[in-house]
């Protein structure tokens, strides 16, 4: 197991900057620029991979001070990192980093708010089928009122999944955020609440206000934090990919911004990060991305287990960007769709919803 290093960057451009490690250190050595070996005063020795050190930096340019969540782009951390050191002095070690070595847009399926509530219920079934087949659906014409997202959710699924953010959460930029989403910075592709044993299934984002003067903010498709009204301490270790006996993927978990330090044997670290970087690059270079700027009254619903989402950075320019969100348990969604398909005698063809069921 690695010992935690308390670190500070000497500048804001970490991939080309200096890293300072403040600890009482007897000696250190870099092995071909790929590792940092540390001998502690008690004689214990630890070796830290350059890639591990880069991924787990805790400076303000890589981790938000208030939310404690990562802003470093996992896709930009290459396997060809090299570090060098001028040695340790008074517990201060400076590490120098050196790295060597088109996206298309599509439209999300959509439906109007009124079409969901017809007497035949076929509109509701179509909405659920969009979620089943494509993993998302944009609902237009939803009244732009507070708590409307909760009313909408309960009218279809009866229950809103309660989380540490309550039943309804507001995505608004704040000066002291408890979550990176409550800031104007870019959010890379991720799933929400991956630190739960059972992360939310559906996520709903309802646009209440998005002023024209706000630039950016388009939606693209370790949790340890105490400075909040209801403090939480949530940690969950799991593989990124879960498969069944047929080697079919039945679960996927990806949330770099919320990850804590990797705990692994030395021989596994570089192999893990090599695969991690390949997967991140696949997402970033995918031609299947959808980018959409929500407008007032639109409500985006998507399968949090199957569809990654993110957001472009934005500038308020004196305006307001206010989304209100809620979650639905994945099995309640699946049950609702299967029941309605049987009731209306329609072939739903329920797909793998990534709830990790072996059936």
C-alpha cells in the first residue's frame, strides 16, 4: 500500500511544472525518470510510479480546494511521463515533470412533455423505450418551475432516489462548492455517485434558467468531503468493468473526477494506468458524442449506468445557469418499462441496463 504524499505544485501547469513533497525524508532517488523511491526516517521504503504521482496530485490546479474533487484531465496524463529531482532539503522535494512523446455531434431522441401523458400511454412507453434503446431522452416543454423535476419523476416512477444531495439537487455555480458540478469548470465524461454500492440508474436534469449571455456550459454526454451541512465520508472500491459468465459487460463505472488514490501492487500500477489511459482516450476521441445546450423547459433524462456525461466550461457574464436534478433507481426504471410493455402488449425488448444482473 502506498503512503499518502502531501503535495503542492510550484506553478499551475502541472504537466510541465515542479512538484513539492513536504515530508521528513532521508533519501530519494528516481529510477530512469519513471519512479520515485523514498526512504522514510523509520527506515520504511516506498516506490511511487511517475504516472501514479501525476494522477493523484492534490494541488489546487488538479483538485478543487472546496469540493476535494479532481479536475486533472485523465486523458492528458500520458504513460511517457518522466520525473527528475534535485534531492530533498528540510523535507522539501522538487519534482520536475516532462512528457514525451474530430468529434461528431448527434441529436438525442426527444419527446414533448404533453406526449407523455396521453390516455393511451403510448407516449410514455415511447419515452421509456428511448431510454431503453439509446440510454437517453430529451423532454421538451416541461414547465420551468422549482421542484418540477421531482413532480415529473414521481408521475412516472413514483419514487425519487434519495442521495447525499437530497431528493432534488441544484446545479448552480457557487463560490464555495461542495461538488465540482457547482462550479463553471469543464467536467470530463463521467458517471455520478460511483462511490455508492448502487449508483443511481437514471439521472434527470431540468433547465430552469440558462441566460443567453452565459457562454459555454453545453452538456456532453474517493468521496471524502466534510465542509458541508451534512458531512459525508464515502469510499467504495470496485473494478471499472463487470462481466458475467459469458464475458458480457453488465456493469461499467467511470468517474475520474471522484477517484481517490489507486491502491495496488507496484507491478500492477503502470499496467493499470496504461489501460486506464487507453480507455480515456477512446471516450475522448469517440465520434458518437452528443453535445447539447439545454434551454429553459427542457429536461434531459439518461441512464447514468450506461451513458457518460460531462459539461463544457462556462462563463456567466452576469447571467444565471440553473439546472435542477433528480435520480431514479435503475431497477425501478427497468421494472416500469417491462410492466408497461406487457400491459400495452408491446415488444419492449428490454436491453442490458448495466445493473450488474447476471440474467
